[in-house]
C-alpha cells in the first residue's frame, strides 16, 4: 500500500480534520490480529506512525494531558529531560468521545474532526 492511511489538515477555524485515504477494509487490515483474525482497535499513535506523522512534529497525547480519556493529538510538543510536557504549539481533542467513537466515525464517514484545545 502506497497511500498513507490518513491525512491531517488544520482547518481555518483551528480544528483538525483527519481524513481516511484508504478503504475501510484496508484500514481494518492494517490493525488485524493475525492469530485471531480480528480487528484490533488501534491507538492514535499507531495511526499517526503508520501515516508517517509520528516523529514529524505530531504526537498522540492521550493520557498525558488533563484528566480525560479523550483522544488528544498534539503538534510541536516540547518536553523536559524527564519527558514531561512543557509546552505544545497546538493540541486537539475529541470531546464527544464518551458518546461517539471517533474511529468508527473515521471509518464510516471517511473523516473525523478534533477540536482545538
């Protein structure tokens, strides 16, 4: 597969649009448990990595900011020597995470929008 699974676009209003570039089937096959032949729900860090964003200024910050289980994506994150976050240029989150599954939204509608924090 030559295409990145997703494309990230910062919208004019500051929100982050995550667009699926490959078929739903191909996306699920990327995260298939080969032994059980089941789809494994990927973490956003895996998706960012597979799409070549991780390590290029983008990070999965879930569990690193605030007291929420919401998925959080950051850009240009600065850390101290102990890897604690000092500053992040931009941060987005999915506040509806308890009501709407953001990955299902991405699979179903080919895109999902995270809000700028």
